[in-house]
């Protein structure tokens, strides 16, 4: 969708001297050759992984993600992207007991704290969330993070396939876009904040999530050759 772009990932790529390209499958755009990129980032969207009848391009996307993982690429999935990764790697995606929308805390697991990828990352972090589905861990994946509303918030498969249910890439502009386009979902609930709460809490929350994002993006290994 037009309102879920790379946001802070663009900032990281620019600051790190990397080129960044994108494919909007919903607009019929083509996919790159596997040899043309080092890292694949799969972004979010309001649809679910099982909505292929309404969004036929999801089948192409799943096949491409599977091929990128098989080719040894570095892969990051965010929100819907994390759920797509979970499914193609053998996990199950299903509705979570509660939606999580807004600035809510996550906690690193004990397993995550032992990994070089997560060294010196904060054990507790207030991240931005906007999801109603969740997933089971794919076979062989390491459980990285949980929250009180959702047990499986992140996983790592091998050393270069990372799935994050939450949005470390969120910026003030991207959050404002989500609030604008998703306002119908902001109904009072245990883990759903109001638009005012989301927009007011943001400024103090962005620096920590961007620091975590940049650390993860730098530490994920280059693709195997």
C-alpha cells in the first residue's frame, strides 16, 4: 500500500551508503533478479497472508521470499513481512487474541540476549505496533522477543533471516500516515491506543527504535556466496 514504505530503512541505507530499490507488487511491478541485491526487506500492509484471493500478487511474493532465503540472501520481514516469512518457512499465521496498535513494550528473550545480533540491544524497548495477526515459529527459528499481548514478536532463522512483528523503521511521517489510513481500527482495547496517544508518544520513542534498527541492519550478515 502507498502508506507503508521503508521509512527509517531509507535513512539507514542513505547513511550507510547503500542503494535502495523497491517493487510494488500490488501495482504490478516486477521483481528483481536474485543476483541484483544483497538484502531483501519485506514490508507491511493491512492484508493477511491468506488473502491471496483478493491480492493474487501475494503468491508471487511468497515464492520470491522463499527463493531469496534459499539463495542465502539476507532477509528482513516487518509486520506482514514477518508473517509472510513465518509462513513460507513452515510456521502458521493466524489471528492474535488481541490487536496491538500503538507504542507498546517488547522484551528480548533469554535466547536473544545470547546472540551476537542482539548484543547490547535494550532488554526492554517501547516499539511501534500495528497488527492483528501473529505466527508460530518456523522450524529451527530462534524466538527473539515477546510482549504481554503477543508471545511471538520476532525470530531469527540461521544468522541472516530476521522477522519483526513490530515497526522499528517507524518515523513521525510514517506513523501519521498509518493513523490517517487506519483510523477505523483505533477502537478502545487493552493493546490499542487512540490516535492522540500514538501521535503524542512518538517523539520520545523514535530515537531508541532507530538505534535498534540501525544496529540490526548493520549486524545482519551479507548473503552467502
